[in-house]
């Protein structure tokens, strides 16, 4: 494993190429993993350096499975392009932008809510509107198994709901657009959309592999230089390190790397 801090000359070449973008995962990368999602906190050091880097780079972006509203609060830095809900939504210019392929699903969710609201809400089912998706919460109801069956039957009878992928793996039922969106496709879009000539991607998990592969395959051309940086520790799945160029050990070293970037990236002139 090549450690990032042993290869600073290589890293410097990438980060000092103009139109450099910084793209990262959140949980396990700039925030330590905690027993529950609510306990996760981004380190104050990471926040400080990100805040300082945002005005100096064409793109600072976060990609996470969390919803934008949660993600923005968690990272707490303005000017970051937040990509939430597995890339279905993006926070840019002060508002949530739902990706074009997901757009048609917003109207479909409205129809689902109109159709199923009168049937399910009186039973105590809570609807969490995710824009292009919808979550039915029923876990706290006393007759939850019965309610779950009623929800699934109602979905079965609704043509609008049938347009969605139905996820009933957890103690909720979720309608999600049946789209092939990954961290990799988001990374590619960001690099192209922001006309980046170089970028790094930092991530810690198997969900990031596709983003690592994307940044490395784009780097094969002469037009773009990128680095896939794995944030590794005791529990890192071995396949993660097979897909990265360089590694950092844990969130504390990510913080040190952001501090180094903060010193290395020149201030914007003119
Ligand atoms: Mg992660």
C-alpha cells in the first residue's frame, strides 16, 4: 500500500493542476463511524480546512447515501456541492436539485401520495417524502405486521407506485426510482460538469470502489489526472485497497491531508 504522505510530490502535481476538484465520501472518511448514524460527527479540523478550501477550488463535493438535508447539517460547510440520497439529489446554489432522470419520479410520487394517503394515513402510517422517492414508516404502530400487509397491498393496486423499485428490506417500506446511479456515475458527472483537469476522490468502503475506478479510468487519458485515495483501518474490506492509488490511515490522516491541501493550494488571485 502506497501511503499518501510518502508520495507527496505525485500528489502535489495533481492538486496543483489548475481546475482541481476535491471529492469525498462522508461517513468513515471525514467523520468517524459511530454506533448509530445520528452520533456521527465530522471532525472540527476537517470542517475548518474544507471551509478554507471551498472558495479556492472550482469544486469541493461530498457524495453520500444520506439525504441532503441531513448531509448539509452533518458537514456544515457552505459552498460544498452535496450529493445525497445515493446521488439522486444535489445541493447546489442554495437549493436541492433532483437529477434529470429522477425528475419524472417526483410527479409520480405526488400521485402515489394522493392515491395512498387517504387509505394509509388514517391507519397511522407516516409518509416521508424524499422528492423522487417515498418512505412509509409504520414501525411504531401496535399492529405493524397487519399495517405492513395493507401498505404492500395498496402499493400493488397503485399503478403510480408500480413505477418504483420497492425496498422492504428494513423496518420501513421505501419506493425508489429504478435508476442505475452510483458514486462512480456521480464522480464522472462532476468531473465533466465542472470541467476539471484533475481531482482526488477519498472514500473508505466498498460503496466507493466504483468512484475509485471511475477516477482512475479517466486518468488514463492525457486530459485528466486523478487520484483514488482510500481511507483505511483495521476493518477496511481488502478489496478497497486494491482499487486505490494511495492510502491514508483513518479520519485523522484525512484531516492532516486537508490541512496540507489548505497550505499547498494557492489563494485565488484576481
Ligand atoms: Mg464511507
